[in-house]
């Protein structure tokens, strides 16, 4: 039995509240166990200089942890993202770009902001899951307001964290489990189950490739059966 009473393959409860912020083009508050992340999508009618004049769009992300989100005060990164924060927001941006046909967006940028209100493990995967919903809502709003002629959305991008604790594969690690894991993994997939990103790190001892394959399969199945339906329901698909 796990620290919070779940079975090995059981995910924490996931809830997504849309429209949490009324002013962005799309917003969603994702509650994943005790972890809470506020995701908003804002559309800017410009693109980075390297895309200017090509008629294509861009999606990027910013990620941050609020000072009171952890068990100690998180210092604000006033001079820009550094280290872990920079790596996480690049992951979110790379992942969400797979959800959209950028060539059909026109010259506009969608910025997805992910602010961690409470961190209890899995903040980056929660940001991807909630960010994909905010992104979808922003695109739907553009279509309803006739600012986009066609829908560039390919499908939801979703993600899940898991790890090896002792000799057990546990899905959806909370903070205490993540701290004890000998391997932790983040899996990002498309709605059809194709891999977008696979991050895995072993600490303490090496892990056989067969275990990694099993972990990946378990994560993809849980994403397709549990998380993507929650995303679709939240976006009223």
C-alpha cells in the first residue's frame, strides 16, 4: 500500500476547472491530487523573428512555482528562468507544439503560462495536461470569433509521471514517492498514444531496459484510458 493508500497503478484524482481566469483566451486550473497548476493561453498576433513572413504560427510556454507552492519558500526568478525552470518550460513548449499544425495557425503566437500554486509531485506533467486544455480553449475561441478560418488542432497532448520505488513500478508519484524513487520517468504522448517525449533518470541503481519498456506501456495506457478523456470533457469536445 502506498503512502496515500493508492494501488500501484492508481492515479490521484484529477480535476480541471476551465475559465478560472476570465481575461486570457483560454485558462484552466488543474488539480492533480494535492498539486495545483494554473494554466492560461494568450494569443499574440506576432511570431518570433525566425518565423516572420513565413505565414506560420508558434507555441511557447512559461513555467514558474509561486513562493508558497512548496514546503519552503520558492524564490522568484526575477531575472528570467534558470536551470530546472528553463528546462521544464522548454519541455512544455515542445510538447504543446505537437498538438497543433503550426502552418495552419497563421502568424500568431500562443503563449501558455503555467504557474504552480501547490507542488506535490508531477508539476511538469500537470502543466502539460492543463496547458493543452487551455491551448484548446484559446483556439476554439479564435474559431468562434472568426479570427481563425480553420481549426489547426491535431489532438490532445497528455503526460504522466511514474517511477520505481523499491522494486515496484508506481504510477503518478506524489512528492514523498518521487523523493524515494530509484528511477523516475515522465512520459508525454499524443492522443493516439505516440511518444512525444520520454524522460527517465535512475538514481541509486541501474534499471533494466525491460522495466523501462513496461513503465512506458503502463503510462501510455493510463494516459489514453484516464487522462485524455478528462481533457476532452474539460474542453467540451
